[in-house]
């Protein structure tokens, strides 16, 4: 386990970081969107880099997804960049987030365990 304490609802095993380039927009709207995103349960951190117009996120992918963040951005009329690289990263982020979410609820199995219902007698 790391030395960093995480926010409530964030498990380090499911923690992911995301970087999304934003279209140039009103900084007041971006600040309002960042403040709303910061209230999401399962979010570990959010920041906006003004020089690169980049939104940096860290969240528990079993609780928060990229679509939740994009809904808040849309509510504040903030657009994610339409370049091919950002679109490619978005799709990859969605795939990984769904994979983390599916695996968070999956019970691991092992070939070293005895099958359910069978017990070794001594």
C-alpha cells in the first residue's frame, strides 16, 4: 500500500489517472465544472492545467466512469478536444474503466481450491 491517503470511496487497487485535453473555453465555466467534478464520490483528485488546457483526473474506476465526468463537462458547456489522439484516449479509457468495474465484482478462482461443496475428510 502507498503512503498516500485516498479520499473516501477510493480503493488504490482500482485507482486510475486520466488526462483529457479541453477545447479553449471560458475559464469560469471550466472552474465551475472542475468544482462539480471534485464532488463526485470515488474521485481522488482533479486539476486543470491552464497552459496545456488539460484536465487531470484520478478516480476509482469501479465507482466513477469517464461518462460521469463528461456529463458534468457538458452541463457547463465545456468540450473535450476533438482531435484524433484525445478521441483515441477516450475510447481506451472507457474500455479500461469498464474492465476495472467488471473485475471489481468478479470473485477470483484458483485451480488450487477445492470445488464448492466438496470437503476433504481427515
